[in-house]
């Protein structure tokens, strides 16, 4: 523990460092001066010094365990970095694919009437499916043949997911009455 007391001489505008007494503690400073002016004192704890010349990294030929550990840590870091970047790019692609509506695979490009279907899958365990789900949409002017909810570019109907589809039909269905899955 090092204790420093500073005395400021206001007549000459200079700072004088003076010694302190042996009774000094972190909460109290024992002053050995003989003047009656204001002063400030504080306690500082000097930092431990680091001697890099005596470091194990300068003697890797003498410490192969440290060298192998550092190389292994660096390789592991690079592998995790590459894996995280690939996952980040995959998340970016999947976000843009999930954000839009996918056309149904059996849509006919000549069909002029379009319907948007939004499917909400529950969040409970095993709520998603990998089965081929088909549906028939019925309105007061007609109904569709069985259609499949599928997308070749992304997985659909997974747990806690919202999937959007665009269905094309050749003629209007009118006011929609029900949907059969």
C-alpha cells in the first residue's frame, strides 16, 4: 500500500509531494508536515507488474503443452466462427423465404383468380408435420380440387410456424363457406 499526500502551495502555484506517517491507513492519513495549509491525500494500490520477457509464450519450444493448447483454442475459435457465419447466412435466407407467400406447386400460370392462405401451426410439442397435407376450399360458386400445401424451397408446417401460400384457380369461388383438410 502506497500513501501519497499532496500539498499545494497557493503562493507559488506548485505541487509538493510530502511523506506521510506510519499510522496511515486506507481510511485515514497520518500527516508529518509542519505547515497549516490545506492538502489532499489518497491511498493507491500499485498494480502487479507483468514481465513479458519471462512469459511462457516466448519459450514455446520449452512449453509444447501451452503451444498445443493455444493452437487448439485458435482452431476451435475459427471453426465456431465459420459455423456461426453459415448459420447466420442460412437464417437470413430462411427469413426472406418465410416472410413472403409461396405459390402452391400445382398452380396453373393461366389461372387468374388468386387466394391467399395463411396456416398457423401450434407451438406445442409435435405440433408440426412432415406429411403431405391436402385441402379443398369451397365457396358458394364452386370448389377446388384437392390441393397440396407444399413448397420446394423451404420446410412448411413446422411447429410454431406461420406459412403463407398463394392459390390460383381458373374461376372465382364466390363467398368462401368452408375448408376441408
